[in-house]
């Protein structure tokens, strides 16, 4: 099937890429725009908003809809297997006029040596030399339109990243609403029932939340329900959607039966209606989805088709930078990693993320030269699968680093592209030579073009997802390794089209984990795409607290920021203090702050991640793991954090209350700005066994201990396994029950 996927939602000025799924590169595809908002000129709208992908093909397998008016756009895809319908719901333009001003004196180079400046940020896909400020007096000035929020901007003098000044540019405005979907079956009177009454109705309700400090209440947020065009004909879709009222969609079951969209009796993805819902007020939020089905008794069921795997609800993740993992003497191989799985098991690791293991000319592995062969120095495919089996025997899942935004320029595909082989002409994105900062004498196809690359990464050119051959190629890579490992960490996930990730999410096994690298935080990668997200909000706050730029209570602000951005589930975040791209926290902020930051990642909702060496006292970002001279006390500390988290369901729940924690604790000795507290409670009805349903966590970022007064209701520090009186000395963390 070449259907193009689910209905899409966007806003004016935010293009959407549309493509057939599972494409046949040799087949012909044509897109047509059938309907657009009524207030637009029918003759102008086709040329203005539907742009073909950048390929040399005569047909249009991939197109980009650039909507310039709110409303619903309806498109048709003519594919080898027939005609498919695609709708895009467009909300009003969220962008606001703004001006970025950077004093010339702030640039890290003498003013008289600067002859040009460019911006490097998410709004130009980190493509250097595209957005150029102009000089106005003593400032470099850039005027643009962007959505509300805090935008990280790299201001680069002379297009040399060694001369980059990073600033945060704030644009005032509201955050995004968010929602989750509940469902029930009611009889004709509105009462829930399990009977077979033909008058029964399926009722889907959106539970809406608004951003912190929102002037709009949840009741004022509108919800648009979209029935998936793949599951019913246009008349049935219109009829079902017409039954929506406010935050509720109520549909008679016999109407679903008549439309052929009631689902099969397995509850699987082989049938059944998919219902999407999008919240929108001043801005729109990410969509949520339910898929209808039937149980073995023929009763209606509904579930999130993109639910996170059960094993990944709250896993402890360990990132191994592969080629330094075996230490400073032995070369790392799959066999050497396998011999150390027992160590990972002792740390209480649930998932091992391995940096790239495929063929590459580089030590870090992110310049892939063969997607179907493991690197010779690491070992054979069989040795890799033996490592995976050993991890599974230890109860550890394996996460594979999927690098598909780019290839190495040493990949044969790029070499053939550069050499003008016609079949490879569209495989890579091209750019105008005027924006090239590499200083490479590129082979130009056509004259004046150069490879497109992000930042100054001229050795890893960007793949062209407008080419169906690239999509088919990368889907085969997904299929190849999804059959071996348990999850993907998607490198530069923000550089690959959303539609492709949606296809990947529907393609991988049901219990497969998808973890994105999105910089910065973006809730739309959770819209039927990724299960876990890089939490750049908490990462930045932990560094600010470690450096003393913010108080420890700012951890609550990081959670507020995530909600403001439009994230609803705090457990869907990867919490980390460092990784292979960042400085070591220990080297930057000291051991006291590291212990506190690590404790925060293990005691807040989400998936804590330990970067190999963090627990051994490494201070070099990618240096060899300190096996023989590492900090065993620090390792034991991480081991204790992991064990306590495993033992206490409250530490793995989605619920955190910063206000209650601050109200319960008084710092009576030490630096109160370096101490924070929060409550954790168990989700749902309760727990079994001896674990506590309610915990009070106190974290101290200072080098010196802090003394805190605690409420009478707590009598034990579970982390230290000691009894607690009215006052408690906290070195790094206390978990009180």
C-alpha cells in the first residue's frame, strides 16, 4: 500500500511534507490539491501552496504543502495501487514579528575582523550562511517571524563556528495546549453498559490541559476530531466527524459498523477506525490517537496505537560510547562489550544504547559508509547479535543508534552522486554554492550546486527524502536492524521529515522503542512518532543549577517549560546530565553537583540515562572508561540510585509535586538556594508489598551537606536506609518515607 499516512495538522507558515508510504522508486506518483479554504482564489492556490519535492523526476512522489490560509486542505495521491486521500488541517499563523539584536562587542572576534554574520538555529534547520543579520550601528540585527518561545540562536562571525556566540531570544506569547483521549461505551440513555443494545454509542472524550500561566482555561480550548481517511470513505468520515461536540465525539456503534470502520475481532492494526484529536486555542498542540477494535467476545475496544512499549515505561538507560568502552588498553569489540554485560546488569540497567556500530571511517561512527554491515574493528554481524543475546539474557534491551539524516561523503552512494551517475542524482540534497562554508572544491551537479550539510559538517551530506529511492533505502535499513535490536535512538531526528518518522513508527515491531534526538524539545515528535524524547529543558536547567546561575528550585521551571511547549506525559522524557556530545558534568560543576543532578534524573518522572563514565568519574567526554582507576564510591552511588528506583514505584510514576515538596522542607543549615524538594506519589489505585505510596525527595547541589527540617509524617531515609528525626543532614539526596 502506498497510502500517505494519517491526517496532518499544522499552522500557516509551517510546511508539511507528504509522501507515499513504502514507495516503489520505479513507479509513478502524482499529487493533486482538490480542496483548499474557501476564501482563497482557486486558480492561485494550487501554484502557491503545493510545491513538488526537489528531484529530477517528471512526477511528484513527494510534495510540500505550504499553507497560506487556515482551514482544511484535501489532496489526492494517484499511486500504483490506486487513489488515496490526504487531509491537512491548518490552524492560524502562530508566528510573531521579532528582531534579534546582538551587540558587535559580544562576538568572540574583533569587530574590525568581521565582514559577515550568519544565524544557526532551528528555524533554518541549522543550515549555516542562510540567515544573515545586517549591521545597524553597534549591533548585528535580524528581523523575522517565529512562534512564541525561547529560541536558542548561534550568531556566527565570518561563517566560522569557532567564532560563534550563543544567545537565547525570547518571543512573548502563549504555550501549546495538550490532550489525552479517553473512551467508553454508553447505552442509548447515556449510561455505560456492556450489553448488546443496538443504540449503544462509542464516546471519545478529550482531557485537555493548558500551559502554565495560560489565560485560557481548558474549557476554552477547542478540539478538532479527525477520522483517518485510510479507514473509511469520505462520506463516512464527514458523518462521524460531524458528531463531535466540544471535547467529545459520540458515535452510534451501528453507524461505525455501517461505515466498515468498527474494527476486527483481534484489536490489532488490521482493521478499525483511527480517531485523531488536535487541541487548539491561540496555538495548536500535538495530536493524540485512538484505534478502535474488538475483543475476543466482539466487544468494542480502543487503544493508543502508538503507546510506549511496556518495558520502556520508565527504563534506566545506559549510553555506551562504543570505541572507548573497553578502557584505555584493549580495543573495544562486540566481544569485549559482551564480557562486561555483567557490570551493566549490576548497575540495574534496563536498556543499553550503543553509539553507531555500522561501517564508518570515523572513531565515533556517525559517518556511515555501509548500513548493512557492522564495523570491521568492532566485529561481525554474528558477534553483534551475540552481544544482543547476552544483553537479553541479562534482562537488558539494546537500543541501536540510527543515523539516517546523512551518510558519510565516503559512502559509495554519495561518491556515485558526486560523479554524476544518473540513478544517484537525487539521493542527496543540494544547495547554492553561495552558502557553502566548507572550502571544498565540490563536484557541482548542476553547475553552481554543492551538497547540503548542517552546521559545518561537510563530511556528512544530507540525504534527500524527496527522492522515493532514499525513502525505500532507509526503510530497508529500519527493517534490517529492527529485526535484531529492541529500539532506535534516532540521530538528528529533527533533520528527517515527520512523515517518514510516522511511517517508521507504524513499521517497527509493537514492543519497539523509538527515542529521538530533537534539539530543542519539540512535542510534535511524539505525535505518532517517538516514545521517548531528549529532555533538553531539564538538561539545560541542571547545568544552570550546577553552575550556580539558577537555584535548585529551578527544576520545577524545567517541568513547567515542558508543559508550556506542549508535552503532556512527564514520563516520556529521557533525563540526562551528559552525553557523548556534551561536556562532562563532573568536569564542569564538581562531584557534589554531579551527585545531585544524577539523583534528580533517577527520582523525577521519566527515563534516567547514565552516560558511560559518568558513574566512574570520567572527566573527558569521549575518553576511555575508567575501569582500573575509576571512582568506585561514585559507581556505588549510581548503583544505589538505580536499585532504589527499581524498588519504589513512586519513583517510576508520572506524578511529581514541586510545591508540596518545597512546603514540606525547611533548610536550617547550608545553602537554601542549592537545595530543592519534591513529592512523588504512585499513579493509580495503590501499590502492593512494602514500597511507599508517597515519597519526599530532597536534593542538595552544594559541595557541603545541608541540614533540613522535615515533616513528622516521614521517619525513614530510604536512600541511606536510616531512621529520620525532625532534622536531617542531606549530603546529596534523601528519599523520605
